[in-house]
């Protein structure tokens, strides 16, 4: 029997117009404390986002989401947050914020393969 991993995930959302409180799911963050695993997967659907607002700066949005990815990977060019331990990086990435990029509250789950569940959640919740 394969070992099960307890994980948490959050959905990354873009809120094109804060006052309307509408959002588009663009990615996921998956975290497993025991395996010291954190992964960010995202895809910007410009056509869908433009249907909510023509005012989005897609170049800036891409840079901000790339920083989420760099922080999750602990890259040196991810800034000081990227140097935190894995649980602290996940908590920082999923902290409540009032900005164009937000995350859902974290949700738990069990799986036997963290990469597989990352792709499954991304496909189901974003694509």
C-alpha cells in the first residue's frame, strides 16, 4: 500500500476589479509539510480576464505570478520571502490580501503522489 501524504492547497485567483469582487482562477499552490514540498502552477487566460476588465496590466500580472513561483521554489531572486522555510513560504503566499492576486483559504487532502494531485487540482480548478 502506498504511503499517503497530507497536503494543503489554495487556488490562486485574479480579481480584475476589486469593487465587483469577481475573480478568475489562474493557478494553485500545493504544500506538504512532511515532504517539504511546495509547488505553484498557473496559467493566465487573457481572453477570459479581458471579459471582466480591459484595465489589467498582463505584463505586471505575469511578473507577480512568476514571483509566486520563485518564492515557492526558494529561488535566490525570489526575494527575502523565498529564503523562508517551506511552511512559512506557503503561509505567506496564502495570506489574505487585498490585491488583484488573491488566494482561496487553504484546503486539506490526502494523496499518494504530490505531483499528480497538483496537476489534477490545476486541471479541475483552473483549466
